[in-house]
C-alpha cells in the first residue's frame, strides 16, 4: 500500500513520522475524511476549504491545496477500489522536546482505505458528556478525537454505532463523527453550527437539498422525535432505529426515506469537476 507523506508517494512499510511530531505528542493536527467512488473523490473542494479553515483556527500554516489534491490523486491511482476513504492528516510538525511547534514545518499524510457500504439503519445512544459550543477548537476538525473515541466505545458497548452529544446548555449537538437530524410533526430540523457541531459537508448538502431547518433543539427532543437520521461522509444519510432504549419502528420513516432518496440522486452529480 502506498501513502503520501511529505511531498511524495511512499510504501506504507517504510513511511516514517517522527516520534516528536506534534500530532502525536499533543494532538496538534487536523484531518479530513473524503469518500472516493471508483477513484473519484466526493466534494473534495469543500473538504479542502474545511481543512484550510481548521488550519487557520489552530494557527497552522494553510496546507497547499494543490499538493493535497495531487496527493489524493496519486494515492487513489496507486490502488483502485470501488469505494474508498481518503484520510488527509496535517499536523504541526516535528520539534524536539521542550521547543515550540513545527521547527521542521507541518506534516502531511494522505492514506486510502477500503470501505464497505454501511447499513441503512443504526442504533444510537446519548452520552452524559457535553460538547463545548464556545471552545477554542469548536467547529475545527482536529486530530484531538479522544473524547469521541471514548463516547464511541460506550456506544459499541450498548450495541449502537454512534453516540450523540448535547452541548453545555443542554441542546442537541452532534455525534462522534456525524451530524444529527430529527423529524418533529413532519418537519425536518438539525442543530445550527452555533450548537458546537462540526459544519459537516454531508449536513450542509442535506440541508440544501431537503430544506431542513437549522433549529436549537433540547437534547430530550430525541425522546419524542418521530424520526432521526445521521449524516456523514461515510454514512451518507443513515436512519436511526433506536435512540437509547427507545425504538423508532419503521425506520427509515417517510421524511428520512425521502432525504435518503434525494441524497442518492443528487450526490451522484459531480460536485467537484
Ligand atoms: N461531526 C463530527 C465530529 C465529525 O467528525 C464528522 C465527520 O467526520 C461529522 C460531524 C460529519 O461531517 P462530514 O459530513 O463532513 O463527514
């Protein structure tokens, strides 16, 4: 398997990142996961824009978008597969212990993994920990994902594939790696980015294509929502059939099923010619 590391394609076995890389020592890094169908990345420009926003938010030099595009193409060409996930990782770079970030400049890694299609429905849980809607990292896609790892492990213990967070003022926020939509009285809502959620690319397109409203919602809206679905790069639009102990019989319900159909149709268009 070939990956892109610092300016060129390398064999995975020989590619090396320093043990002093700030992405490893303090989680000072950002990332993107991009879906690629038959070697074609989906919405790459939007992902690169978000990568640049995350870099600015973290005070990292902006990644060279042309290099990242070249890297994605090189990695995809090196290993054709029907459905892949590109992982773009960009960190503060290497510096000896005790000195400031990145003496050697940032580290860029682009790798590709194969994915299988996800199930159409899933169970989710809520967790008692909160997203901070006003933190320094709010809205940035950083490699500091340990909180998500802990929450996701709890979801797996409960037979669920995702854990949902509220924010510090008790509003519904997002999942560990997804955004959340709920149907109330036939109307589709999703939390606004001011709730502290990531500005998901799937979320933005789903809002545009379905007309969903961005609404502050209390976390306990999940106890009475008629339908719930998740969006993310690898889930696309995925119906939820159980929230904590509560079954949502018949998932995907009519509004979710329509969102899934609209997604399938519209996402087939080349968003990134
Ligand atoms: N929220 C979080 C915390 C995420 O990590 C992700 C994606 O990984 C999402 C939401 C969904 O974003 P996207 O649709 O861009 O994949």
